[in-house]
């Protein structure tokens, strides 16, 4: 996140202060308020936000009508939105708002038109992703990601309409980018086994990685759900695990547990006797290091998800298999279930999707592969 605007440091006193611009008086002269003496930048920022928040509700309608997108978003919208959604959703949205919606910051809310939004979307479509830096071919933001940002803009401006700051939402006059038919990546079972075969069993660290990958591949749970799995959530007698929370990982010392993505994500799923036995073996190894509450821990802390992702790519290269993303192990699990003729509703329940449309929309193309077996089954009826 960038440096807060309107917050400064007094070089003489080493204290922080804010300078708030509150519009113009009847003579067209800028109205501003300065307050000094804050020990930290954060305290100055909180005081500035409070000042602007109070002022925005007290100032005359003539001044409110001139409110900029930045003033509305940072002062009024954020305070409302934070109370409407889960912490994870709010933090993810904050990143998008701060980085991508700054295009509109200096514009007055009432001046934003559909054409401005279309130009903004075009600019986003030409923006390089952070993963393409230093590469010969520049990868740009995907249409689906831009549509997500577009959705956040719609939420902001809908709130402005609700508060009476604009009469209509200009987003309504703009179309989303066409949906991309992007097929998911996955490994077949044999490919996964080849990758697992290159991971040595010589150290507890490598066995820790292997059990994580096997749990992801053979259960289809999300990495956050797996890392939040406690040993109390594992039933070795019934060979089941229960998902009831997810880990939100920022850094080694900055993480928290959140509720699953939807009500359907609370679920108990079978893992089978073989995987259950491997999990029990891992538990014994883990106990040699310490008595930890969470199944995925190696030393009492959580391993960054990106570390598991990087190791997986390295192992795939060693095995001569095309690398896939860590989340694609979840896709691989679905491909395995489709191959075994498991019905979509059962897959939905196992994955914890909120509705069947998500399951079919993401994995529907895999069923085309299974159609050959359907035709073969029908032909046998005429034999």
C-alpha cells in the first residue's frame, strides 16, 4: 500500500501531522485544517480520516456534490464496507481498491461517465502482471480479473447512489469483458505419482511436503483449509476429516483463522483407509518434533503456501512433468473423480462449492472426456 496522502512529518519535532482540504469558501478560497503532534503516521492518518468523515457528513450539499471518488471511498465507503463483509474479503478488496481504482481518485463522483470506465478497463487490459516482469512475452491482466475489479467499482458507486451523491451508477452503461474459456490445469494420477516419486523420504521436511501434496490431491481441499485442519478434525476410525475453518496467511507472524468461503464449505469428507494410514504415520513423525495442534505444521508455525507451490514446481521439473499451480491439485482431484464417474452433485459437496453452477462452470469440460465411456455403455445395450 502506498504512502498515505495528506499526512506529513515535521522534521523539526519529528512528530506527524495532517492537513485536510475541506473544499472552498464562498470566495473560492481553499478551506483547510491542520493538526499536529501525532507520535506515529498511523495516528495522524486515523485522525485525518475521522476529520474527513465528520466533515463529509456535516458540510453543505453544495460541497458534498463536489466530493471526489477518493474522498468518498477513503472516508465514507470504507467505513461502511468493512462492516458488511468478512475480514478476508475486506482485505482482498482493499488491495484492489488501492491499486486499481486510483484511476478515479481525482475525479468528482458526479463526473464519472461510462466512457471513463471503458477507458479505465482498456488501460487495465494493457497492464502487465507482476509475474511477467523480466520475461520476453509480457502477460497482461486477465479479462476475468478485470471483471472482478469492475465488480468492486460497481459496489462503490452503488453505495454512492444509496447515499444520494449520484443519481445513477455509470457502471450500468458498461459491459463486462466476454468470459474467457480457460480450461483448468490438472495432473492425471500417474503424473502425480511420478512427481511424488522424486521427493525423498530421507528427511522429515520432505515427508512433510509429500503429505501436504497427497492430502491436497486426494481430498480436493483448499490449501488454507488444509493448514487450518486440527488433529481434532481428523477421525482415524471413520477415515474422515472435517473442514470448519481456513487459514489466512500473510507472514510467519501475521496470520489468522477465518470461516470457510461459504456455508457449503463446512463439510466432512472421507479420505479412505490408505490416506488415513499415511496421515497417522505423519502424526507420529510430527510428534517427534513437538505436540502441535495443526496437522500441517512442521515446527509449530505455518509454512507459506507459496513455498509449497515453488517446491511442487521444482519436483515436477525433476520428474519431467509439466508444472502446475498448487491450487491445480484441487482441479486434479476433480479430474480423478470425473474419471471415476462420480456425479457433479457429489463433487460439489466434496469440494464445498456454494452451488452446482460453480462446479459445472469450472469443471464441465471434463465431462466431455467422459462422454466416450457413455457412448460405449450405450452401444453395449445393442450387443
